[in-house]
C-alpha cells in the first residue's frame, strides 16, 4: 500500500480558537436541554440595526452586486472607511491604503503576513486575543509574550517592551480597548509606546475594532493620533462586527502604508478575492447612516459592565479591575485556586472554568486561552436577565 504524504505541520500546530470552542460547547449543552448561560463569545446579543439590514435588501436589487468587484473592496466602502479612520483614528488616509477583508480576523492574518518574515519576533502584550499568536505563527513569526497583570490594569509599559526587544523584533501588537481585558490605555501611555516603537523602527499592528465602545469618559486614542510619525509603520485593523452587532456579516478592513497594503491586497486577490458585496453594502450603511442604534447598544453595554463588575466583586478571592472599553471583564481569580469547591480541588483557571460549567452551568473562558493561568474572561454582551442569573450562580458556587 502506498504511503500517503504527511499533512501540513504548520497547520497541525495551530490551536483551535478557545473562545469559539467554549461557546460551541455551551451551545451544544443548551441544545441538549441544559440551562447553560454563556459568557464566552464576544458577540453582541442585539440584532443588526434595521436600517443596515434594509440597505442589504436594497443591494439585492442591483445585479452588479452579484458579480466580482475589486478584491480590495467596493470603492464607496473604502471611501467611507477612510472617513471613519480620519474621524476616529485621527489619520488621513487615501482609500487606496485600505483593503476590505472577510471580517477582522482576515485583516489580522494579512497584517502579519505583510510585515513578518520567518524567525521575526513580534511583541505580544498579554493577556491577548487568542488569535494573535496563531496568526503570527502562520506568518512564520515568533510571538514574544509581555505580560501585565491586574495590578497594572493589564497594560504593558515601555520598560517591559524594551526588556523583551531583541535585534529580531519586527512588530508590536497594540490593542486598546483590549480583548480580553477591556483595558484602555491612556493618551500618555499610548504616546509613550508609539514613540518607543518609532525610535526602534518597529511595525505596529493596532487592532481598533472596539474603539467606539468606551465608558466613563475614557477615549481610545489611536496610536497614530498620539504619535503621527508612527503612521508610516502602522497597520490599523478594524471592522463593523462589534459596534454594529454585525459579527455574522464578516466585514473588516486593514489600513496600512501603501507598500504594505499592496502586499496584503495581492495576497487577498489569491486568497479570497472580494468580500461579499451585499455585506459590503450593509457595512457602508453602518458607517454612513444613523448612529443612534449603535449608541443605544453602547449604553446597554455600559449598564451591563457596571452590573457584572459589581457582581463579581462580591465574590471573595476575586479581583476585578474596572474595564473601560469593549464588552469584557477579566477577573483575577488566583484567590480561588488551590482550594476545594464542592468536593473538587482546582489548581488552574482551566480547571476552574470546567468546574463552573459542570456545577452551575455557566460558561466562561479560562485565562490559559489568553496568556497565564489565574484569570477568567467573561463577555457581558448577553441579555441582562441571563447576565444577572449567571452572576447569582457564580456567587452561590463560591459562597
């Protein structure tokens, strides 16, 4: 019998998305009749605003949307993205510097592909979104974790970055507001990191998909607004998924210097070609149409944020930094570890998350998915009633 050639070692080394894995398990348990409450997925529970859906319906009447269009995106949408980038990120860009992608994940993937060569090191502040290290590895890069704990509000310092920098350092991942922590860097912190990166010629890949979801007067200042000279070495990643409850529409984008964006556009022309045109028309309406619904969702997230922080803070052994952005809370649960709960001793946050799901049917994502053990990520982008019920279950488990 002929021996089959082996599968790709590179793809075999990639871990499954931990957040999607936990969410899928929660959904499967619910489908089986168990009353599971899931804080796992970073997905708004709201429907996409009606005026955006109506724009998609109108797009179905135009046969032009049934054909191939420019791989980098519809010109009208790229114009709208340039306007948003100018307005919200303080960066003047030409639409030719923008590539519309199949969700923010593709933009992240292509950003690393554009600037990372085999063996290059990418500084990755931790806790980090679970996709970043895998996307770096797919570009044959080496993720270098730089951890900041709850005592630092999960925000790294220039001193930490400098200690991790080597002559192989090519890029830095900068995310504010953060997934998974909800932390927002101050303008001063952002400026210091941007100036450091410029001084060392390091590429900055900044994920701004949560930039419009901030609270208590916090402002997510873009690193290119804080340090304009960083624009020539910065790739901005964004999308409509979170602000407009459009996760399933799969429309994101990347904005980059012309030489880098050309590489990304060439890659996309072979990888996927253009994003679904109906979804692009919907995204255009999201960016240019009324913003009332988006603001109402932001206010609801703010209310839920305050509720979940207060509820978790009542549990002895849990430390909850106050998140000022996104829709996540990232409690430090090391005070619950090394102890026995309902007859089961737990040593890691992975074991703790399993215990919580088994004992009170609440799904959370353990810190191992985002960096060191000892933490949990909970998304508060779920209904108020479920959020409160889940908190009561957690409080009863650890009382």
